[in-house]
């Protein structure tokens, strides 16, 4: 039997972010042995005409397309979807976020809104990251064409069972726990609140308390103001002994950082948030997760079960800091559950199996 051809239309790295990492995992996966996988990188909007020409010439049986969550990006997406429809080819879209429906219903004029409803209704299927995000498409397309596929942790960023056992064996009696913020430096993702926790830690230690935490940051700055704020905050509050910035991490550097840290904090209210892969990476590498009840996060982290989940509308930094401080003796239990859940539910093989099943069905 001839292999079916699938064309992946998406943003590929660089830059590295949740969506680009996910599509790269798909494109470089074992599914290339089951299907013929083509790719069209739409990261550069200046190449839109060239990319439309590639789509027109594509011999794909199925188009797999990742949706934008901006008004301008949506216009490009609608043109692409219309072209695929004109070719009379099957298409499935994958939403790596949770803002699409709010964008369509609340921020678009009546014509662009109607065009979106028409485009989605005409699709062969849509994929969201979890049950909490199904509402992005409910009422636009029939429920039997809405699929859920959680994100996954790439195998290369998952520590081995032996490394995990060694890690948890050192938790008992550990004096200083390593805290991690691993994400892009966008204020609505909560990096400023983690800096504030470092100040609270310093004041507690200065008052005679024993050191309990060291704060590690890694990720990309997208604008100069965030970068200046971050480093000026550290300097002005004399946090050099309490904070380490690791830069943009990848490969072995990222893996070692994940293995090092014990507690992951992402107090996100980022509008385009979906289901942060960094949370799953933290779970799989033996960390307690501290986060918000935003977007698709409640599908993977539950308060008091496998982490600390706070309301995105009521973030009290001091209160959160002491929740973490007072729960240090419970880290062992939470970390073991997170590791188990990640290995069983959010590994790369399960992610690919679910996508393969959808591709075959469509």
C-alpha cells in the first residue's frame, strides 16, 4: 500500500516555543516511517506568497495546520484554509493555545468572524490540547470532529529512571531546594513574581533564617525592556546570591537544569497560553509544580494533588512563597506522582500514537 502524504503547515524552530517544539517533534518522529511527511514553515510572513505556491503544488492527501491566535495571523490562516478547500483536500487544524475563540468572537469584525466559522465548519477535524480547551471550537464544528491530544515531553528531555531515583534519594534532609522558571520572559507568564519570591527568601535569610531556595531562570527575552527590568531588579535588590540566569537552554544544558531543580513555578496569565510543555517537562523530571488555573493547565495540574494551583486573578506572592516553604517536607510524594503521571500519560510515544490515530481516521 502506498504511504499517504501529510503536509505539515506550521511554525518550525527557530525561534523555540511550545508550538514550534511540538511540530518539530512530530516532523522528526517515527511517523515519517508511516506517512510521507512534508513541511511548510510559515514562521516568516514575508514568504507568504512563496508558501501559498508550495501549498498549491503540494500533492498531500492531508494537510495538518497549526492556527495562529492573532488577528493578522488569522487572515493569513484563512487564506491558507481557503486555498486547501479550493484544492478539495482534507485538512485538520491543531490549536496550541486557548485564546482562539475569544479572538474570533470578541475582537474580529463581523466578516472575519463569519469567515472563521465557515472555515472551521468545513474542516475534517480540529485538535486541542485538553478538555478545558474544547470550547474554542464547540459550536463551530461538530463534536465528533474535535479531538484532544495533550502535549508531551520529548524523550531527550526526560531523565532516566535511575537518574530519577538518585534525585529523590537526595531530597530527604535537603537544605536548599532549586526553584526553576523556564519560559519566555513575558510578564504575563509570571517571571516578575518569581523574582519577588527571591526577595522574600533573601529577607527571611537576612533575618536569621536558614536558606531554603535558590531561584533559577532560563528563557528568551523578546524585548529590551523585559531584559533590563530583570537584571536591574536583581542588581537593585542584591539578589546575585539567590538568583541564577542560565540563558536560553537546549540540549544537554536544558536536560541538566531540569535534573537539578526541585520546584517549577509558572504563574501564567498569558492570553495565548495553551498547555505549557515546560510544566510537563518539570513533572517528568521530578519537580513540584506551582502554577495558575489558566487555559489548559487544570487538565494536567490539580491543586493539592500534584502541585499548587492558584487563581490567575488572585496571585499573592508572599502567600504562595510560604505555601511552597511550608510544604517542602511533602515534595517527595508530589514529585513521585508527577513523574509517574508524565511517564504514563505525557510521553512522546503516546503523543505520536494519538496523532497517528487521528491521521488514519481522517
